[in-house]
């Protein structure tokens, strides 16, 4: 199973900014404050792999973005939607680079799903813009200010993982 993972509004509040020394959280809290519950939930499911769908991969090298995650999550990462846009001509075949600049997160995820013929997948994101009704049940839609700290979000993810 593939889990598409956003960072901002999922693993920490959606207040991350690019600072002088890299990403930092504006205001109270810390980056990846809610990553541990995700790691604990996935610990029971070794078959789940992660594809990064975070916008961080648009601005930083894939390996650097992946390595911000705790080790338990980092070792599950098999790719990134944005990284694939930049490095795999087949991924973007027929779609100009300018299309990807404005593509919704869902469009990026859906392209990955289609090209890899995925049947078992889910996404965690605070951005639900443009999600097709047919795929909305695969989205764990988090609130930008609470992400995976919300018990309902973790519960919903657990349900999706059990059903896959």
C-alpha cells in the first residue's frame, strides 16, 4: 500500500516557512510534532510505503526532504510526487512543466496512482481542493492547525489501513 504524505497541516501546523537554515515553524510548536503517532500506527503495518506529496519537494532536494522525517517514517519513503515530475519524463508525458506548477495536490497524486496502476493507496493532506468524489474516501483530510494530533484523523487513517 502507498500512503501519500503531506507535511504542513499534517505532521505539524501549517505554519512552516523557509528560514535561513531551512524550514522552520512560525509561532509556537515544532516541526514534525505529530509524526510519532503516524510512526506508531504504521509500525504494525510494515507493508505501507510512503510517497511524499508535500510542497517541500518543490523547493528542496528529494533526499533532504525525506531525511527531515523520523527514521521510522524515512525508511518507508519510496518517492515524491514533485520529484517524479522533475525527473521522470513518463510521469509528465503530454503535460507541460507549466501545468505542474499549478496542479493541485490531488492531480499530482492521481497521476502517480494512474501511472503505477495502484489499487491500494490513501493520502493524508490538509488540502482537499479538487479531489474527485470517487477518490475522496481515500483522503484523510486534516485540519491545518491540528493535523494528525486530532484523534479523528488518526482513527480514520487506521480504518483505511485496516481496509486495505
